[in-house]
C-alpha cells in the first residue's frame, strides 16, 4: 500500500480515521533558522512578506520532513490591524519575535474600526495561505492558528486591567471579551474559507498560572464555546502553562482536539478526557530541540506517546534556532515509535 | 505615642485591607497610623507586608490567583504611597540597596516584573525600573550608572528568554559581584543555572511567592534586631 501524503495523513488523523503513522506536525510555529538562512533573509524580514512566510514554512518542512506548514509566526497580526502597531526589531541580533508597542489604556478606548480585518499585515497572511494551499497542496497539510479572545485581549490592552476588571468591572470586561471573540471568529472563518486543513485556537495566556478555574469558567469558557460553535472542524484548543485544573472545562468547549504544553500531566489528562478526544502535546520545544543532546530526544518523544498523545506536538512555537540533529531525532522517533495506534486514532 | 492595643488595631486593619484588597481601608489606616504617631516602617512591614504574606499563603492554597494578587498589590501600594515619605532613618528609606529591574527586549508583559518590583519597594530598596521591552545593553548601562547590587530581568515567553543570557554576560563581564535574578514563565532552575543567574522565579505567582518570602525574611531579621542587609 502506498504511503499517505502528509496532507492525507493529517486530514485523516483529525477525522480519526486510521493513518499509516503518527503525523509529525504542529498547530504553532514550525519555522527554523535553517530555512531562514537558506533563503538568505533575516528573521525580522519574514513576518511582513507573504512570499517569505510561505517559503520559509515550506522550506522548514522540506528540510526536516514535517507533515504540515503553518503561518504566521508572530502574535501581533490582529493587534496590529486593530491599530496597535508592531515592533519587528529589525536591528536586533538573532531571533526576536515582533511585539505590540501601543496598547489601549482603558476598556473604554477599545474600538475596532470598520474594515480592520483587511489592514496592516492581515492581507499578507491571507496571501501566504493562498500560496501554501497552491504550492504545498497535496504535499503538506496547511495549518492555521488564531489567538483566543483573552490572549488577543492581552495583546491590545494592559493585561492587569483585564485581570482586575474581571472582578471589579465585569460588565465592561464581558463586552470587551465579546468584541475580541467576534474578531477571532471573523479571522478564523476567513482562514477556513481559504481551505486550511486545521485551525488551532491558542488561548495561551489563560492557564491557571494566572486564573483560577472558577474565573476560567466565567471569563474564558463561554467565549471559547462560542468560537468552537462557529468554526468548522478540525479545530483545536491549545493552552500553555498550568492546565491540569481546567482539563475538563477545556474539553467542554467543543474542540475536536486538545493541546497542552509540558506542564500538563498527560496521563491524568487522558484519563479525564477518555479516548475519543484527540490529545496533542507536550514536549518543551526550547529544551528539547535547542538544549538537549540529540541522543536524549527520542526518550522525550516516547514519553509523550506513552503518556497517551495522538500526535507529539511541541508545547509552543519551536524556537527557530534548533539543533538540526534534534529535529531529525524528533521526526524519526515519532515516525518509528508512532507506528502503533494511539488512543483516539487507529492505524491502517 | 500610640498604645500597643491601638498599634495592633491599625496594623491589623492595614493587613486585612491588603488581603481583602480594600484600597480605601488601607489609605485610611495608613493616614491614621501617621496621624497617631506610629512609625511608618512599622506600619509598612508589620501591616502591609504582613498582609502580603497572608496573600502568599492564600496563593499557595490556590484560593487566590494572579488577579487577586494584583488587587492586593494595588491596596498595598495605596498604603505604601502614604507611608513611604515618612520613613525616618536611612536604613528604613533605601540603604538596603539598589536594584535595576525590567522586562527584556521583545517582551511587553510586565505583571511578574511589577510584582517583584513591589517586593523591592516594600523591602526598602531603591528601584530603578526600566519598564518593558528594554534593549539588552540598557540593563548593563543602568547597573554601571547606579552601581546597583541587584539586576532583575523578566521574560514571559521562551522567545524572549534568550536575551537574558546576553544581559547576564554583559553585566558579569564588567561586575561579577552583581546578583542577577531572572523571572518569567519559561525560566526554570536549569535555565537560571545555564545562564549564570543567581536566582529565579518562574511565573507571576511564583514571583510574588518569592517576593513574599524575602519580605518575610526581612521582617524576621528586623524583629530579631539584626541588620537587614
């Protein structure tokens, strides 16, 4: 039987149909400095060009054998389009991701102008998806991601206003969260309409390092439910940091798959969610791909698989300055050790 | 002089005001402390800081999370702003030392940094706050300018953590005796060790725990009549 293409593998994986092997992919940034260097550009240049975004994603997948490509790489595209600006650190040494320099200083100031969704770099990201869907079509799965409404909120307004406001100024915070939720839905639907293969909603700033489970249920869950109600499958919910206390709440949001970072106890999580939900996670990308010796990487991947994931995902964007031999160890170990069925996805 | 009974009453009100994040109560009690002749340092350490220690316990027990801590910090600052100008002795008002603090370039998140800053403010340090998204060389320049004993660096994301290593190298190269503290979600003990730092806290919540522990140590030293530095 002919091997599946990466795209077929990922599509079947999310439909929970049998696949030939565990796909090696992510719902977060997979760009590598090796791809950037091969293109002869600097990291700071990649974010503002549809062509650079698409080519760097495909070159990274070509170099290391990933099953997917995914863009954009920075978390500022929507905030920038909303008028908050972006700093790309053109003259910084090494890799530095863009940030949002100008946040609204009060909830009352937050106003989204008509047509914001077509401003700044938003059209370039859409163009990058179009290039990927055309040129990587049939070869790589094309992944997309959006920030969750709370995390997006933290990009456009001082986070402490939001956190304190949740207790002191609930009505205005809820109105703000509604605005952010509408924005997330609009953008995610646009990417889905282009034909991306999966959509990851990264509510990364909402873990229990910051919020109590009680506040998560009140401030985060209703908005995520609304988002997942509106989006097509496959759709994934990813949260970084402390998540053990909110696994059940996350599982009630309506996503097809849950993704966690390295702080999550995957064995316990699998028990809580059962075998019908796709579980993704959860190696520490910086430690595993940039720090460890390559010989130590297979044990990390095997531990994730043994803990019950359906695909081994990094806990966050991979740090672009990876050791190539470590990435090779990630890919090879998952291909080999992931031949057996996982709890939610069988094998052909 | 205020009676011991009244002193305890005011201290309790300051402490409770911080724990229950009641800014008005803290302001009223801080003003009362000054009007009634209480020592400002006593009110800060045994009222406001004592309240923050209780907040730390509540965080440990997962009754309080970061939003509550932020509101408690607001209440603490409401009192500190009133009391601090009335500190009497040099050792009360800043001779404990100086600290340069900021969030490294590429990172605009500063909740953890602000909580650690609070600890230094309460502890009587002179704080040079560089803010957030601070160019790496600025930390070294500010340390040299101020001769600060401590430099505290914060990064919330893995993607900005790498800048810390460069800052540590820049500072230690010129002045190996400077103590460097790292904070932020991606910072682990191993990372702190690898980068050559002297201390770390891994999240905003942990930062406040560490800060509260340090305040607790200062209070114990003060109560034992020992020099705090």
